[in-house]
C-alpha cells in the first residue's frame, strides 16, 4: 500500500493530473460543439435528403418503441468528427515530443563530442590539446599514454 501511495504522489507531482483535467474539459466543450453541429446542421440535411417533413424525423415506429435512424447517423458522424480531431491532436503532440527528443539527443551528442574532442592528461586530469606530447599543466610525458 505504501508503494501504491508513493506512485500516486509521483503521478500527481508530474502534472499528469492537470493535463488530464484540461483534456477532459476541452473534450467536453469540443463534444458540445460537434453535437451542436450534427443536431443543428447535419440532421436537418439528412432529413431534407431523405424527404422527411417537419413531422417526420426519419424514424421507424415499431409497436412499443421508435427507431430513430437520423439520431444514429448523427451519433456516428459526431463520433467520427471527435475521433478525427483527437487523432490529429495526438499525432501533433507525438510529433512535438519526437522533435523535442531529437533536440535533446542532439545536444547530448554535441556535449559528448565536445568532451571526446578535448583529451585530458591522465596524471593531472587537465585538458590538453590533441597531439600534445607533454602536459602543459604538470609537464608529464604523454607519449607513453595510449590514445
């Protein structure tokens, strides 16, 4: 239980909770916009295309129930629009993370190359110029040191 609580504290500290909360709020607002689009624009178009009047909403009446094809088509369109937007958002975030990772990796490679380009004296650990035979700091002979 202690490990679980420490992992939970770490999860909260990383900021994922805030990211998730913002995502839920934005998702809810965006879903309302898409629902309005399908209810107020796409459904009337479906009704006009299928030839339904003001009193006919494209539903099939079965004794004891009503099957509303327009609402189902509207829900499918609503889902597809939200899924497309979420896909585009996830793809762009992944691309941004990849670019950030490449940048960090490049900076690390540059730092490693810089460290490798500047050899150090094995005796005093000071930086010496490549090809030097004597250390300018301690005067040690560097010719016998493997390079």
